[in-house]
C-alpha cells in the first residue's frame, strides 16, 4: 500500500500538506461506521498540527507516527460527530457566532480583526467556523453522555475540604505531562503485559533523555497526545485522582509510572510547580426594582414605568418604599428590593454586568434581562478571601471536573472499541 501511496502522490500530501492530485486527495484512508476520512482531510489536519507544533517549539515525531496520531484523533472525532447526529445534537449559527466573538474578545480583537488574523495565518474562515461548530456539538454530546452521569456527593465535598490541611498546599499548581498506553476493555493477560512492557521502556527512554513531549506525540493514546501530553497548570484538587498521591512526592523533572488503571498504563512527568496568589472574591450587597411586561403592559411601557420610578428616587423618594409598592419581584420587594450579599456568578449576566459597573449608591439606567426591566442600586461591596458557600461550590466544581475527565477517558475508549473502524492507510 505504501508504494501505491508514493506513486499517486498521497504520501507527499500527508507529510507536507501540499496539494496532490484529485484522485490522491479523494483516497479513503479510514472507514468509520458509515462515514469515511479522505486523504485530503487527513493531509489538512496533519499540516495544521505540524504548524502548531513548530510554533510551540515541540520536536516533530516521525511522519508515520504523527500521521497515525492525527488519524486516530480524527477517527474518535468522527465517531463522536456520528453519535451526536444520531442523538439530534446540533449547534445553531447564533451559538457559533457567539463562540467566535468570545474567542475574539479573549484575544482583545474585534471579530473582523480576528478574521483577518486567521487569514494572515492561512486559516480559511469557513473552515474555522466548521471547527468551532464541531467542537460545540461534541461538547454537548459529552455533556449528555458523560457530564450528566457524574454526581458529586456532600460527603465528597466534605472530604475535599478536610483534605485542605494548609493554605500553602492549596496555593500550589502543578504542570503535568501525561502518556497513556491503553489496553482493550476486555484485555487479556498478554495485552496487559505488552502494554506494561511498552510503558516501562518509554519510562526508561525518558529518564535517559528522550523528550517527553515527543514521546507523548509518538506513543500516547490519551486525548492530549497531540499537545505533547501537556495537561496544563492544575491545582492538586484538579489532578486525576490516580495521580494525586504522587504529586507531593515529585520534584520538577521527575517521571513516575507506570500507573495502572482501567484504561491502561499511565506515565506522568512533573513539568513545573508554582504557587498561586490568594483568591479574593468580591461580594456585592445590591437591591433592585423589577417591572415585568405583561399582556396589558408592553415591553416599552414597562421600561418607561421604571424610568419614572427612577426619577422619583432621584428626586428624593425612598428606594425601599418604592420597591415595596411597585416591584414585581415579590420575594425581594418585602425587603425593600434587597437581594442581600451576592457572590460573582450568582445573578444572570446582564444584571451582574450592570451591577459591576455601578459605584455604591449609584442608580443604574433600566436594565433588561429575561425576567423584565430592572432598576439596580449597589449598597456596598466587600472583598473576602474565605467564603464557606463559595468554597463548597468551588470544591464541587473541581471534583466534578476531575471525575468528568476520568469518565470521559473511559467513554472515549468504549465508543472507539465499539465502533466499526477500518484503517486503510498503512495496509
């Protein structure tokens, strides 16, 4: 088969990203259930990955190894896309546009400038939109299949909070590298032994000087393989549970493993350790008056009613009394409109954004949310480094993320094992 690939120009397309003949680009390199991956699609993805690796100064593995890794990622993505389609999971244009705008804002660019920057890097905007669309769909699929099944108990939260023995231990962040040598779900003793021997040899090679990222690119079955196994900076609570007991004993540069799990054998390297600063949260004591549109009160009339109430307060009338007499939020109206002390993220974005822009005692202009029109007044703010409810919510979030990551790894291996896949490239 490789001789055929060389003859038709397909191999050149894959390793260099150059345009090949139409026949070469249309060559099927893998069948995935009722779909296919073509050489043209694979070649584009390989070229993109190579560009990213060069920009991050990561040594490139041999072409055949890189192509195999990229193809495997594409197969898993194809399987997920097919499952999403069968489940009727979609992403509308507005959601994709909002995601692109968010990415542009994080890069401190307008959407037009961001689009121009993509073009300067040789990225076709339509292809980028398709990539974002696919990522949203896959994210929703995982949320349905994995996230919805993960539960965090109160006992787990209590144990997590008890394990925070000192402030110093919670301030530390770790940068871990990870390699997974996977085993089949129904692995035979021979499969397990073969995987362990491969992991043992990799550890020995890494300790002798083999670049960890290159080893991950060439050998890891983990989803982060194309990032050189980089798991990113994480606090201890965010590290997969099978590695947690090891990180305290590791110094920067240390390699540990193989660590056995139901997915296979894991190798980790401590790429970096750093301390994080104190985490301060700002709580806001706020009150509001809500006017809801109704069948007899139009949206514009609700807004105008609130403008009149605002003017009365500006003229000296008491906010609390007006809230008690006019606010449609009956729960807060009896308290003079007070919502109490609220932490970040507790209120809907439109309300919170307006609130965050106010100084104490300042009245907002009418603010619209899905609940109606609001007049907002901030009474006071305070910064705190310790909030019991905040800590519990944070603990729940971090435990949830860790469990989702572990379950996602198992789920990906399962759907890959259960899918019909025929790889034709290296036959």
